C-alpha cells in the first residue's frame, strides 16, 4: 500500500501519522477524534487519510492465482 507522503492540496506531511490513525480507528475510536488527536485539522489532509485504501489486500488473491497457474503449467511441462 502506498500512503501519500504529503497532502496533495496543502503539502503537509501526513504519511507519518497514518499508522497511528489506523491503530486508533481499529481500537474503536471515532475517526474524527482520532484525526483531531493527531493534529490533522485541515479538511484536505483529513481527506487524504480517510480516503486511502489498502489496495494490497485486493491484489494478493490475483498474485496467488498467477503463482498457482504458473506451478500447474510447470508441472504439465515436466
């Protein structure tokens, strides 16, 4: 997953706060309060953290399927 290092709009550094934000949300804290406690007050920076999607979890099944198919082809060739 690639977290934007800086906010696209204002340029504030946000990547260093992403892991803390995720931990707070997973522990059950309200996302708005979590962002406030991290000092992220601008709506553009809040948007960057709220809309970041962990795409690696969506890609892994395709990678595993390709690896299985590659192994099947290799076993058929032998």
